[in-house]
């Protein structure tokens, strides 16, 4: 596994052999975001957050209600002050 420091406040994990994205981690609270496709089963997983909602394609529309953050809200919440 490889790590890429994508910003001062987050890093990305990837497979060194194939380059597949494995996770996005917020350093501030050690919170991980992982693609659901990494798991053999989705049983027990809860889809309750969407980030960069203002950049999503128009055809993305999920049935359940989620907590939504725009890109500006993500940066305001997690990026360290300059």
C-alpha cells in the first residue's frame, strides 16, 4: 500500500501494484472514506454522507436521505486555517 499526502489535512491510500484507490483519510480526526466496492458485502454499511455534492453529476440521485456537504463546506470544516 502506498500513501499520498494530498493536502495538509488529508492523505490518500492506494495499491502500489495496480494504482487502485483504497481510502481517503482526514488527519484531523482520523476519519477514513473508502469505496464501497472494496467490501465483499455491503451488509451493515450505512450510506449517510455525501461530500462535494455541488460537483456531482446530475444523474446521481440516491433514494435515501444523507448529510450533504458542498466542496466549500468540506474545506471550511476540515482544512486548517491558513
